[in-house]
C-alpha cells in the first residue's frame, strides 16, 4: 500500500478517517464490511502516525507519550 509523503496526503487521510469512523459507528453495517474498513482504517492511522513522527521530528514539543515517573517507595511517603 501507499505511504503518506505530503501534508496534503495527510490532510486527505485525516478527512477519510473521520468519514470512515462515522461509517464504522453505524450499528447496521455488515460485519464483513466492518472488518475490512477497520483494517484499512488501522493501516491509514498508522501511516498518519508515521508521517507525524517525521513531520515533528526534532521539534521542541514533547513526545506524545510522557516518560513514566519513577516509582516511589514507602520510605518516601513515611519520611524514613
């Protein structure tokens, strides 16, 4: 399948994702169609995420997922 390489392709993919999400939420959608569209939706979502990583690489903004905070022991709470 094709990869997203331009900002315009990204915007088109995002519009398609919104439209497809609305279709997927319809309760009467046949299961076969739903499975196929969901697989394509997941693929497009991954492609958008990969493009975003390239687009925002080296920016001053923090990563999407914060690093986990260090775990505290009971000694930190009790003061010992």
